[in-house]
């Protein structure tokens, strides 16, 4: 049977219908705007009882002739909506396959009218500060107003921030409820409204927020013992569209220009990056379960991901609230296998559901998504457990179970739903409050093992874009933030991309689709991480400090090294504190000089601006040691030139990369000032010379205005305490400093300004000549090859870096960025400790050339 799909009566966005409702109390002739009407639409519940019937219903769903409100499953009810002119076709189909059915809703529009009329008429605010009353469904603006009003009234309990922006530029509100503390209390993360048509979800979530806060005095333990983070409306664009245009809309509202389709929207709950696209989602942009084509394509899913990750190390339960069906679901959705801790998850769910049911007798089923309902890959709960590591992760499908309302639960059910769900949440909170702080114990007792992020099975691939379409394809992939790009995209040059084990096939399929050449660079990232964090050997050559340069050392070891060197060689070394980092760590400044009146030419060197580039401070401290402890072998390099070193200018990020996330790049300042839960700014995009470019398309490119991006440039130039400290230290000696050397990794490049433009400095020839001489000396040691050129021409645009500022503002003529080992297909940022001394030896030879030339400059 060939079934043609009939669409609801609808007008375009500019052809909205008006329907007048009379006799509604004080409102009089109330006009409600409706673009899609469902007059005469009916919903039938069908129950397939054998495999053949499941297959028949599945084929009917794939034909897209009818709107399936629930997914087909054996011996489970499947709700199917039919337009009036297709009802007979549907019933004939069900009869022809002997599928049992019954009518569930006789007229869909009637239920919509009941929701709409009440929502427009009964606007009687319960509070002078916000409109929400929970006897109606409210709009996005009302929910947003509620959040900020609650924060204003209860500032000691509630803080509100913006986790990000939706596709249509609506704020994604994040509400933190806490009575204070050091931020180490166990936490619960709750979201609602990921599917636009599920209005009961944000209504119930906001009810629980109100109960927690406004009735705090009645039950303070639920805030005193646990912190709460709420995102009450994850999909505001779809939610608004469901209110104004199409009541049963499910997805977000992003236009799919990249797929050449007129269909709109992605199912945000199929867009998360854990076993993505492994069943229960669609690759068809027109399908209601369209997964986006690749993970985290949607701004909403990325914002939710980042908000969860920001608190993941202390979050013990993640609750994502949906409707309908009255189910309390555990992962997994992608497989019928159960999580290893399923028994513990089931036990807590059982306690919560028992408390819920005790209120009104509302029954809930408990089980894993794939076993109790159906396969669904890419949902937020699977990701929250499988990637973010939150142990008690649940999807809650609220009222009703049927056969009455489905998605169209009337407003008089909101408060009962809120009351009973609150009882379940209380059980979760009581359990979470008692859970142990394993991560906190690890961070204090065993810091090397406290790395929350492991990289077992992660792989790094080198991809090569050879034409503009391939370049654009890689740029699109980078901007989706689905993978970690270790190097920036450029044409005819290698781009290193890290993929999680469950993403490898997706990455390779993407590269193959665009015929982009690739090769594997690192087969298991964790193996290289493990080699880097071996216990230091504490070599015996110096009883005064720990560093031996056969291992990577921590911030406190570097500080100790600086002060011990100054104590031992006071005639050569002086140490001062240039300032403190955001987290209060000392930023040491070392001056190496044999004396004089302070007019000798100088060289300024810094390192460790990017936290994960461990080889940079290791190499720089090696050179400091060589200068000072071997002074008698080459006194001219101190007698003729003064040196200023800041060996670690991002100590907070550096420590975080040792204890939590090995590949962390930025500093650690929270971005509260821009209402984001994401942490950190790229210090090497925060300097005030041609600041604020947007990689990779505009002329001043290579930075981002997204706080969650690795290249976030901060809210303004010099917003970061660390960049201000470095700026001031350079300024203090700028009038006699002839060379500024900022040491990074990796790639084996010796780079000149500019980063913000492909134009070259006026004195580029002289800069290139000195760089060529230095690189020749470096290469002569082990044959290590370096490329020389400007940052933009040789690599990529990057606006706001230190070297551009040092030359363009501070006026230091020979300003260079040095990207250390390696270049090859082996290590990347994870250079093993055995490479430190060779890197130090060869880089020292290059520094000698710089010093010899600086000494002769006027």
C-alpha cells in the first residue's frame, strides 16, 4: 500500500492564521495566532505483537506518511497521529497486518486549544517579580525572567549565567543553586526542554527550582548538602516555534545549508558524541530524529556539553527531563547491554520512583532505554555517563502514560507533576549528599593519578587539505568542535586531529568523503601521557633543587629552581615575583646579568603560555641552567648581554594539565564576566595589538570570541592577569631589549610576526637572516630541521599573540615565536622526557647566535 503523507493545515511564517475565541472571561475576544492546525487529526495506539508486525510498523514509520509520537517496539504501545483524510488508510494498514489498535486522541486540535486558551487567559502572576504560576504553560521570555527574578530575590542561593546562545541567538540560561562553600560539594545537573513539543518538561523543572529556593527554610538540607545546576530550557528556538507555529515540533531550528535541504532542525538528543549514529537516529535531515550528520553540530548541544563538563568532576547525578510515558530510564540507548553499575543505578531509581508514586499513585517503569523502550544513539544521558563520567545518569519521561494526552498534557497537570517529581528529586539529593568525593581525594592525596581525563584508545591522525573544498571541509569539522585539532587547518600542510576511540570511524569516514589524505600519527594517546608522568628520578647532580631535565617537573619545582639558583649565584641571578596568576601562583621573573649600569642590550624569554606544551618550560629552564652553572665555559653570553626569563607564564593551566586534563591549553580563569560556564582564555590571543580576530576567515584571524573555544581571546585585550603581568615585565626593559623569544611547541618552526596579516614586517629580511643563522646552529647539533617564516604565511592567522605585541607595541625588533620539537608523526604535544635534554642542547646553540648578535647591536 502506497501512503501519501498529508501535512497539517499551515501557512508560512508570513501567513499566520488568526482564530478568535469568544467568551473567555475578562479576556473577551481573545485572538490566538496559529500557523499549523490539527483539526480532526487523530492519534491511535498500535501494539505490534510479533516480529512481522514490528517490521510493518517500522516500514510505515520510515515512509514518513504519518507522525509517530513514540517509537515502534515489540509488545509496546506505538502512538501514531493521522490527518483526517488518512485515518481510513492507517486503520486499513493496521488491519491488514492484524495489528491491535485503539483510538487515543479523537481530535488533536481540541487538546491544543485547551492548552493555548488557558495559557493566554489566566495570566495571574503569583509573584510580583515573575509571571510563572504553574497552572499554565509559559514562554521562553517568562522562564528567563523567572530565573533572573529568583536570583535577584535570593542572591545568597541563586546565581544565573548564560551557558551559550541558541541558533536563533536566545540565551541558554544556567541556574546554580547553592548555599555556598568552596565548590567541592557533590552536585546534581538537571535539564529540560530538549524536545520542543514536551512542554511539561520545563514546566516541571521550573516548579522544582521554585520549590528548592522559595521553600528553602522548610528543607534547607537539599541545598546545604548538595549544589544544583539547572538548564531548564535547552531548546528555546524549538520551544518558541512550538508555541507560535507548529505545536508538535520536536527539533531545534537550525537551517541545514550544509545538506542542501529545505528541512530544518536537528534532534538535539541524538547529537551527542557517544556511540553517535549507532541506531535509533536518522541521517535524513527531514526526519524528527535527525542526528545532525555528526556530533555536536548544534550550538545547543555544545552549550549543554560544556556546562556539564564544567562541573563533571563533582556531579554525581544527571537528570534530563522529557515526556511522555512515565519511564525512569538508565543508559544505555545505543545497546541493550547494561552499564557495569546498573544494579546501583536501578536501586536508586527504584527509591526515587517509590517516593514519586507514593504521592498520587502515578506508576513509572524503570529500565535501560534500549531494553525498556528502543535504541537511541547520541542522547545526552549516554554521553553524560560514558564521557563526562557522571555515575547516576537518568532520562525521566514524565506524565502521561496514556491513552489520553501524550505530548498535550493539560496545564492542570503541571503542579501534580511538579509535586510528585520533586519527591523523587529529594531521594536523589539525599543519596548524592552521602556519596564519597573520590575525585577530591585523588586530587589531594595522589595528584598524578587525579587526571580525570584519560586518553585510552584516543588516536591522532594527520590530514592534508590539498584544495579549497578540502580546506573548507576541515575548517567546518574544526568549528563543529567534535574533535580536538592539535594544529590549525591550512592548505597543503599537515593538520593533526585527535579522535576518541568511538569517533575514529566517524573521522575517517568524513576524511574519505572529502577525499582528504590522512595517516595515523599516534595510535594510543594515553601511552604517551603515561610516559610523561612517570615518577621523577630526582637526579643527584644538585642537592639544591629537584630538577634533572630527564623528567617534566611541576610549578613548585620550577619556582624552587629559580630561587635556589639565585641563592647560589647571587652575582649572576636575581629573582623577583612579576605577579600572581588567577589562582594565586607566583610568576617568577629571573634576571641573569654579570652587572653593569643597566644599559646593556637585553634578551627577554618566556615559556609555558600554553599549558599542555610541557617541553617549553623544560627547555627554557635547561638553557637558564646552562647559562648560569656553566658560566665559566662561556662568560660572554652573560657579560655582553642581560637576560630576562619568565619560564612559566601560565602556571594554573600548567598545573591543571598535570592533575586533570593533560591536553589543557588555556589559563584557568572562569568566564563569569561573559556569563559562560566555560573556563579559560588563550593567553596568546589576549595581547593588545590587532586583538580580536576570528579564525580563519577575516583578515585579523586566529582567535575566537567563544569562551568555550581553545583560542578564546578573552572579553578584551589584557583581560587576564597573566597577560598583564607579562606585558608589564616586558615593558619594564623594552627600551634596551633587542630580542624577544617566546617558546612553544610543536612543529619545529622559527616564526616572525605578523600573525594578524600575511603582510611582512618592514625589517623582515633582517629578521629572517638572524633566524636563519640561529636555526643553522640548532640543526647542526642533531640535524633537527626547522622552517622559518612569518606566523600567518608559514602557519595560519593568529591575532593577539605576544610576539606581534612585543614587536608592534613594545618595539622589540627581533621578536620570534619558537615552536620546539617534534615535527614528525610521533609525539605532538606529548614529547617524552628523553627529548628534553636534546631539545635544550640544540635550542641553546640557537640562543647563543641570538646573544652574539644582540651584543653587537647599537
